[in-house]
C-alpha cells in the first residue's frame, strides 16, 4: 500500500536508514471490537503497506502512522487483499472510510486532516457497524512516525 501527500508542505527524505525486519504489532479497540494491527510508521513500511500479501487474519490490520497531520491518499497497486481504509484524526476519531479494489491505482483520499489510516479486510468496518465518528482506542501505543 502506498500513500501520497495531497499537501505540498510535507517532504520525505530520499535516503532511508536500514530498518529492522521485526514487525511492530499493537492492540487497538474500536466500538468494543478488539484488533491486532501491524504498525507502518517509517517511510519504508508505509510505502510497502500490505502489498504482496495473500491474506490478512480476521480482526487484524495495518495502522499507518503519518509524520504530520495532513491529507493523505491510499491505493492498491500490488495489493492482493481487498481492503477498507479508515482515516483517523490526531484525537483518534474516524472521519472517513473507503472500500478499495486490489491491483488498482484509484486514490482514496482523506476528506480531512489525518494522523493515521487503518486498513482492515474489506467490509470489516461495515460488518462491525463502525462508522464515521467512532473513536479508535490504543493509538498512543504506536511508535512515532519516522
């Protein structure tokens, strides 16, 4: 999963330090539902996202932590799993949710200023009756964006 900044104020360094292959995983809660999410908080992990994976366990996902609050877009190039993405503000509230189609470059953009994006199996938010305005609990456990 890749993302693009819609505001021109954000600059990404061209050199990326070697990263540990250890995945960071944290628990989150949304409207009483418990999740286990992998955290994408570096330039490399945000760019890679869930690309090239064939499955995603139920109630598992990926939390993208952005370096700054801003307008972001996600798309599905090289991503095999149908996903839904929820954009989350700096206080932890979901402000929009999109279903995304695998292997497409259609941009699904945040309608507001996001600090996080949460990708889950497609339909997870709908199936669990999670809507705009719900609060995601546990975000403080995520490492700061690099």
